[in-house]
């Protein structure tokens, strides 16, 4: 059974509640009480005025089974909760206040677009992730086996002699059944308050998503939205000038490719791992939003009115500056450039890249990607730069990473103790700092672990796992399979010829053993594989100090 969620986000366009039509509007004397599926077709008047609020969360939270079940339920006449709509008195467009997923599932069936055809291709600029494609194909197959396509049922009534009795029954149901509608009356403010009240009561909006909705015009939220879809999908930045829009989309694609390529499936099947896990997952947007906030030194009280009101500024600190909305995209671009610089320090082939191997830093002992470890590595590399410790780290990198691989279960233990994302970032960062300091002092593993266990702020709940702690059944679990592939990846990885630490396939450069300035040529025997930073910053610093590499 497919586990990927079906992305139906393209099927109902987004629009600002306050958008206005240039034409004078006629107020309706009455609004329809029911909506037939025929009104959801691409040529329908109703479909072409249907909208979602611009702050609506992505319509991508249903499994293929749930989409197929909704279509089947409709055709069987099962009770489906009423769709709640609001007609804008300014634009005349009709907004889905509640029921966007239900509507989108039926629209997907009518259009035969489950995130991979027609409107979806245009919406995502032709870039459909493989996970999205698999979910769409699984949904189409489930629906075909359950009720058949919309076009088949539509043709069934015209050709009853050549249609099965079951398809004919469903087609007749289709001609008679409709969705019940309820309407919100009032201006945009009433519609927005209704949206939040209804959606929080039904399936509560994730706190991070809610934060981003409320901060939707602020540069950190705009940047995160752009990064997570590589600059495709709904363009929250569409009101900015064209040159700014172009740069936003270019930066978004660059960062997405840096951290989310290649695509990671549900289990590890390749040694070429993305540094930030699966881009098509529930946690990825949260992680990217945290990344933007961290890199740009943003605290919640700077952009959350609620957090600002709860906390008092200490007497010895200046007042906290509030992050303003970004009316023209200039601050969004600043945040995105800073995020790209941070991502480029841990991944990619820019001269400053440390080229951190994902299997060493970002994946746990069971092969699961850990968002907190990714954010902690970004924080760690920034500290190395700010405290001028990159050279020291590079000199000790082979021992540093050897410890992380040998005691990979420490990462699992910290995340299990603290929880995912923000809460686990400080202790993982502390583990890195303690490890580097201990190696600088020449400590061995036992003394390093004791120092970690003695750390109290934050506490590092690490312990060595014995064979008594390991319990296995007769078959390989998915975690065990991932661990086997991860171990093979680590064992077979090429190493940097300067620092001797592992190289990632997407973060390596070819270095002259004998520099061109010293007479070295371009012969293959004079080349060696290295980390980008080892080939540039570290090598240059050693040559300037007269140290032999």
C-alpha cells in the first residue's frame, strides 16, 4: 500500500480574500444549496470561480486510499459532510472555507488529475516529484478498480448496452447525487475567522503551519514556502516585481537541489543520499522553516505576536525588533541568500562546502533521516566559521566522524529523549562541541563519553549499547534493512585525500596533487578527490602557514 500523500494542491486555485474584480458585481438573490459533480468539470462556470484562501494549507494530506474512499462514498450515496463556501462580494469568486480536500478529491476524479496531469503539471512547472507521481498512480489504480474513471461513468449512460450493470448503477447515482452546501455570509474578515474556527475544530492545523499562515506576508514564511517546492506550486511571491520573482524561484531551486536531491524513497536504496531527507514529507516544511529562521537569527517573538506578548524583555536587553511584512520581496531575497550560503557550507561543490556526508551526520543508526541532526549540523558549521575553528575541525575530521559513526546510536538516544526538530537541536550541537573539544585535548573514546554523560546544560543522554540491548526477530525489519544499506554506504565511501574523511558523491572536487603554480599538470596521476573546503580554504591555510599537507 502506498504511503505517500496525494498532492491535490493544483486543483483549486488560491486567491486573496480581498482580491477585487474590476467589474461591478451583482449580489445574488439566492445561493445554490447543492453541488453536482458535473459542476466540477474544467468547463463548468462553478469550477472556474472556485478558490481557496491564499493562506490555505497545502491540499496534500490524504492517502490514495482516503481519496478513493471519498469518491466511492459519494457514488454510493453515503453521508458526506456539507461543504462550507463563501462568495466574495469584491471578486465574485467562491472560496472553500471547509471541505477543500473533499472537493479536490472529486475534482481530481473528474479531471483525472491526482497530482500528475494537466493542471498539476502547469501548477508545478512540469516538476512532479517521484513520490507525488507514485501517489497519483496508486490513487488512479485504486479508483479504477473500485468505481472506474469519471469518463467511463459519463459514457455509461450513453452506451447502456455495452456497460456492466455495476458501472451503470454508479453512473445513474452520479446523475442524481450532489454535495450539500452551506454558506458563510459577511465580509472577508468574517470568512477568515470562520476558516480558522472551523479548521481548528475539525482536523487541527499543525502549529508550524498555523504560524506560517499567520506570518504569510513575512519574509521567513515566504522563503520557506519557496524552498519547499523548489519555486513551483502556488507563487506566494507573485505580487513582487518580475526580477525579484525570478531570483526567488532561482534561489529556491538551487537550495532544493542542494538539500533534497536525489529523491529519497520510503527506504534507503542508494548510497547517494540527500542531505535533508525527503522533500515530500510532513516534516520537511517544518524543518525548512526552522532552517530559514535559524540562519537569519529569528526568534518566535520577532514574528509571532502571541510569543512577543507572553515574554518580557529583560532590563539589560534592548527591545526585540518585530519582523515586518515584506511588501516587495527584498527581505525575502536576503533571507533566501543567507539560507543558500548556509546550505552551501554543508553540501554542494562551492569552495566553502565541507561536503558533510549525509550517512555520517544526518541519518540515524536505523537509517532514518533526522531533521534535528541536519539543523544541528548547520548550526555547528556556522559556529566553526564564526569561531575560526574550521582548520582545527578539518585536522580532526577523520577522528570526529569516526566517533559519530562508531556511536551512531547516540543520535537516536538524544532524539528519543528530547523529541524531534527544535528540542533536539541544542543537545546534538552540544555533543558536536564536546566531541571537538575533547579530540583537541587528545581524549580517547571512553573519556569523551564520560564527559558527554557528565554534561548537564543541556543533558546528553548517551550510553553505549550492549548486545543485551539488541533484540532482533528472525526477519529483517525495515529499520534493519536501512541500517545494512547505511553501513555499506559508510564502508564503501571514497575518502578525501587531504583530510581522509568520507566524501559524498555530490560534494567532491578534483585537486592537483602538485599545484599548477608549482609545475603540476592535468595528468590523471596528478589528481585526487577532496572535499571542496579541503581543496580551497584548508589547503591554502596550510600552505600560508608553511605546513605540509
